[in-house]
C-alpha cells in the first residue's frame, strides 16, 4: 500500500493478511481476509492506494512458480472531519470589549453537524445547544456570543475547540486552541510636572506627565493636551510623546505664561487594543505662575500691644512664592535686633512665616521707635526699608 498513487514502485509497505474466522455454506470458496496490522498512521485526510495479491495453493513438486497469482488495485479514501481556523480574535490579539464575540471558521465538504461540538472558552465548557453558540452553514462559521460582560481586565482567554464532526460523523483531525487577552482599563497618569498647584517662576516651563497602559499600550492618535486655551495633538511640534512621557514645549507654541496666572492642563489619552474602541481617560491639573512681587511691609507703623489690631508686621519680597529669604532687623544704631528665615508662601494669605512681632530673637519686646530692615534671598539683598514700632 501507499498514499501517493504509485503502488508498483516505492510503495510504503507490504502488510500481511490473515483470514477472518467465519461460517460459510458448503461449497462456498469465498474467504474474508484482513490485514494483521493497521495500515498507516494518518494525521490528515488522504487516499490509501493498495494492491491485494493472492495465490492459489496448487503446487507441483513444491515449486512456488507453479502457483497461479492474481492481484487487484484499489483506492480507499481516508475521510477527514471539519477543518477549524480562527477568525476573530486572532491569536494574541487584545480586545477592549468585556463581551468580545469569538468566531471560528469551521468547514467540511460534507457539511458540519453542530450537535457534537464541544467548545471550551475562558474555562467554560460550551456544548450544543447553547443560546450563546450558533453555527452558520453558509458562511461556515461557529460563533460564541457571550451576550454580557464576562471577560475581566488583563484576563487571558483560551479558546479550545475540542470536538466537531461532519455530517457523516467524521471527527475533525486537529483540535483548535489559541488565546487572546482583554484590556478593559484606560491609560493611567503619574508624575506630572509642574506638580498640582505648584508655584512656578519660569514662564516657559515644560509641562509633562507620564501616561501608561499595562497591556494594550497607548495609541498616539488618541493623545492630546488642552492648555492655555489651545488644543494640541502629536502632529504639533509643541507636543511630544516619547517613552511614555507626554511633554508640552511652550516655546515651540510661541507661548509665554503670564506671571500671576493659573495654568490648567488637560490630557486625553486612549489605549491601543486590536479589537473594539479604545478605553479612554483624561487627566487635569493646574499650577500657578509666580506673580511679580515688590518689597512691601505692612502695616507701617504697627502696634504690638496685644489688642489684636496691627500686632505684627508682614513683609513681602520678590519671588517669595518659590523660595525662602532672611529677614534682618536693626535699630537706629545699626545693632542687629532680630533675624529669621521667612517664606516661602503658598498664597498671599500665608503670612505666618513673614510676621515680625516687634521682639528680639529671645522674644523680648523692643522699644518703640524706628527700625531698619533688609531681606536677603540667595545671599543677595532684595529689599531694604524702615518700619515704625509703636506701643
């Protein structure tokens, strides 16, 4: 026998046969024979070509050449069952649908019998009939429609078609097994700069935020930033998305933030699934541009007498929102009477760190009179003036 149509030469094997015990009527010279070992180990549909050779038992002087021989060639098709291939999702694809439909191509020239089907999907064994399972004989497609949100975020869903038969009862040669994954959460944001409600001095500071999506990644076409009254996507030279960091460059957009402004940025992003619409999210935060501050002391004069009216003096100084400074007070004889670190402040109402109660560094009340002061920032004098203390 062989499977290439050429039995005469290069045949696959010679298989001995033996008679099958059976009862025949008297005078019947017919016998039933079968191979003593299986013919081949077939893993796909194909044809068996075989030749049966038989000799009679007529020997003359034990000469085998005296025997009469006859042979017959024939072909026996080895029938295969349905052939299954994936349609959607493809192996390894990522879906953003919690109710993702699974479609398998299942075809056979003799037609498919859906009754014996066994489909294991996401750990569930689905057999026919099931309201979630359908077969279209025209399209040759087996469809599993969960009809509800059953997949979970970052779940790996394994699809395993273990059994299918054609209309003649031939089972499929090869089972079908593959998997896809579900990503049901939108991108997340972290480490934004400037931080929320931070006070910033640089009027062209870069603005950035990290955007991550653990499974499907971030789709560039879904990324944009709204800032300072304008909207920018990645087609703009002012916006860049690299290594998971979205950066806005004000200089490229010809923007200079105004001192004293509140700047709010809103970032929009979507992930990048192979199937279904992206999961989308947005993130907003604001920061403050440091206002321009001049040197100012108030009230002047002040009256630290315990009546809760003008009991302390408050000192403003340039850049007090972004850094601390040193307040140094002298009497009219140029003797240092008070020295302390002041600032930085979060807003104009934050005055606790900028107060002077008219005492020396030991808390002793100073005499009424005129006092001189300087404010040093980063080692340089940024303010100087006088203040009057009354009791």
